[in-house]
């Protein structure tokens, strides 16, 4: 692996001092911000995530804030998911598409009030799209990136750790709901959510000055729970089928191709951009779709480019994320496969940079 | 420095194989793509750039293509620079601003035809803003990211190297003009431009399949010119006052603050977004502006965050790029300074992470 050159453009976060003190060894860049990828090793971090509790600097999940009388209207323009039933206190995973139905981002929308929303974004400058629409449609809404940096607490002991810092009320927060809870006299949105299958929370830290105090409070409160700095774990997220925008999908893909059709209510999501295109897709169904892929043999290298999936001489898809899973004793992967070859158990070949491997298509992920 | 974790989301380029073979040692991420930052060392690369010729993988300067009857109208909406006099064959550096006059990008616009433009972008998803406007205003234009990857040839021997591959006509290309030249039977836009003060060209490589053939052709043709793989050089670009979007300016800044007022013809750029805001700024002038900053003493560390510029106890600006310059025997830097303290020769203090240094404001850059 090569080094990453520091610059202001690769923004530090309110938690960077804590991340460095914890011995981060590698980063990726996400929304122009540093996102840790490894502390001890990907395998050690994985084992620890499944057994204890970790604090994750996910400040790179930047927020796009919509505020004003047209905030709700604009939010519904952005996504084919019907938001009419959504209440303040809820978080919705929302595919965001352009006029052709191509995915621009797959964020979590947080409804703060009827006229105030946060969109907690994946890796693309969604702010620009939202600002462009707001301006083009002359909507009565403010759109900007507030000083809000999510900090995640993930792992089976998350409830115990969080209860020590925020009180036992965290235990009652339901999945994809949030409560406003107090930390050092400030009220923060604490949601039961996060980019792992191990359970946990995301704290929307409003005000960079609160970053290190909260980081330190969690680290101190969790000492006997073996709390450790962590980060989204490549192996665990593939096992769990958690997609990554830019890896497993791009603006070339519709939500239906990404298996996100269940989050599209295109018929009733009146005013949504891309509605015409997606109504067509919803009717006909996608011709390729995300699948769990098992790659046989030894540990695969880092998947730094799409790996073609072949049926004989014909390319029928590609793998975009892959890792060796210690728990399942195989290479777990995420790919996009054409409908002719997406059935459970289909045998394919996957073309790695230096070799061809046998692979198999699975309908469901490992956990 | 930490490592960078490979993933498909940090896109490889059509030249990545060449970059790796040349022994790249560090990257940054730019427009979701890998951009080399160091080959031998920043200092060695710097010396070589000033004396010989380098081939740079700047595929990360992605293009936003505008095509169709409203392409020209949309292009003028994007920038306060008056584009009416611009002809096909020209490249214009164009500040792009939002409705408040805040910088969204500082790209080079390439006019291919009256109804076809490329915008060669700095590090932000400008595509989203352009698509949002096109959709909101129902313009008759196609907006997308084509398969075009710039390859730069920079350094004093650039003309000689380029003439060997593209013919002597490259010598006649004027600054910020391009010609369509032939390589292996394909016609490519070759512009006299690039992100250094050493002279050179940018080749807009249309078609990823041409990437490595062109890379190899340049490397072979330039063997006796001491051609080497290179990249935008931190020291050289600061000496030359070449700004970096995300480092030296953000959407918080107007073009006037960035010293780009000379590229704004706000009065006559009819239809430009942000015109109202910028007319006000043009009239009153900015209250802070980019300046060359000399930082005294030993070699400074990497500028990975804004360093406050202080006049006594008052913050009057910040430094956002800095490096030790072997040629000038001092630390060269770029900062934004309030008008109260921006005069040539003003003494200030700059707050580095672990110490305070004396610094001085200069009106002009080193070269």
C-alpha cells in the first residue's frame, strides 16, 4: 500500500486527535475527509467489533441540512421513497437518484422537524445536487453543510457503553429512530443505526468543540468493556451485505439494481426526480442486480478495481468489494450480476488482476 | 504518514499501471480518483520538474461535458467570467460560484464547439451542480462525465518531448489554446496548460484504452530528455501561487477573495448564477484575500489543517498550504489574510500544531 499525503483538502475531523492517539494505521478519503480504515489490523479490528464495542470517527458522513418551508418538498424531490408517513424522530435510508434514475448517493435522511432535515451522506457531494435543484426550482429553503459530525458506537456492548454516557434511555431507542439526549449540557441526536451488523448507535455531534470531550468520555466509560477505536470494517460489512456507494454502485445503477427496490415507492413519491425512469424500471425489473459472491481459494488481494465475472467467454457481471472472512473461512464478496446468471448457486469465474478464480452466486449475504 | 487503503471507490486511472511501474510512493484522492503526489521525493521531483520533463497522471481532472443547444447558456450560468468572446480552440480558467458567490470549483473550461464544452474540474463533484441546474431550468443539454482523462507533460523540455510524439505543430500551440492532434489514428485535444509554472501541455485522452499506449510512447520518446513520471508538486505550485480548491479556497470564499476578480466580468456575464452577490462584492472589494506568506525558521511540517495567522491575540487569517522551498531557502506558503493586515511586508505569527512561528505577508508569489 502507498502512503496518503496530508493536506487541508483531506479534512481532519473533530475526532482526529483521538484517532491518531489510538494508533490509526490507514485511511481512506470520504467526502473530502479522512476516514480511518485500519487500527490494529483489519482482522483484529473485525474480531474485536464482533465481540466488544468500538468508537468510530464517521464524521465523513457529512450532513446536508434542509431548512425552511419547502424543506419537505425538496426532500421528497430527492428520493423515490415515499416520505409522507415519516415523523420527526425517524431516520430513513433513502436512495437518491437523478432524472434517469441513476444513484447519486444512498444516505440516511433524519427528520428533525417538518421544516428541517439532515441528510447523512455517502461519498459524493450531494450538497451540490440539492443546491442546484433548490435554486433551479426557486424553492424556499436553506441548504448547507452544518457543523455536525457523526460518531458511531458499534458492537454487541454498545448499549452498555452508551448507557453509561447518555443514561439508560438509550436502551429504548428503536432501530432507525433517534432521541435528543444530553451531553455536557448540549442536546445531541442519538440514533440506533450504523454501518455494521453488530448493533449500535450514531451520535450526531453538533459542534466540533464537543468532539474530543465525547470521544474521551466514551473511551473512559468503556475501559472495562474493552472499548477501542474502530472504523467501518471491510470484512464485516461484506459479510453483512452493506453496500458502499462508489464501490458497489455508482450513478450508472438504479436503486433496483442495487436491491434497493424495497425503498422505492415510486408510484406514490409524487414530485420525485427520476420518477418517470424508475416507474419503467419498477415495472420491468432490473436486468442486473447486486448479489453475494463467494470466491473460492486462497485470500484474494484488495479489490481496487472491478473484477469481471465471466460465464465462459462472456462477461456477466463484476465484483466490486471482496475480503477474506475468518468466520466463514472463504472470500466474501459483493458483485453485480446479469439476470441470466444471478440465480442462487450459479458457478462463474472471476478475473483478478493476476489470475482467474472460481466463484459462486448467492442470493443472501452471510449474516 | 499513514497508508491509503485501496478500494474501487478510489478510482484507478487509465495511467495507473504506468504510475505504479514508475514507483509512485504516495497518493492523494481527488475527484474520487487516485492522484500521485510523490515519486522519488517531493524535493527530487521538484528539482527534476524544473530541469527536465515529466509525465503526469492527472486523470483526476475529470471532465463535465455539456452538449446540446443550451450548452453555451448553461456554461455562462456557471461562471461570472464573460464567455461571449470565447472561441472553439480556447481554454478559459473559470471560477464557478453558487448563488451567494461562493466558489464551488475553479476549473478550466474547454470550448469544443458552440454546442459542446468540457469543464476540466478541481476537486468537487461539479457534475451534480451542473446537472441540478440543467434539470431545474429544463435546459436542452446533456450533462455527463465522459471517458476523458488528462495526461500532463510539464517541465522546460515539454515542447521537445511533445514534438517527438505529436509533431512540431505542438510548438505553435499558444497558452490556454488547444489543437486537435493525432495519436495512433485518434484525434486528441492537446492544450498548452497545466498545474505548474514550468510550461507544458495537457492531453485530453479520450478513451481509456489509449492511456497506456500514450504513456509508454512519451516515456520511450523522452528517454534521452530524462523524462520521468511526475505529479503536481507541492513546493513548485506554492512558489508559483497556484491555488488548490479545497486547500486554499472553499465554498466559503468568493473569487475576489481568491484573487480571481480578474476572471470575473460580473456586470456583463448575463445569466450567471451568483451575479447579484458578486456585483456587490465587486463594488466593495473583498475584506480578506489570498496572499503569499513566508514562514521563517526551519522546515515546517505538512499543512494538514488551517494554521491561524495572528496579529498579537487577534486572528487575521490562516495558512492553508506550506512547504520548504530549496530554491528560495525559506518556507513558502499560501494564506488568506484580512485587509487590515494584508499589506506587503506585514509581520504576523502563524500557529503551527506545536509552535508559533514568525511569518510575513507578500503581495506576489515567488515566481
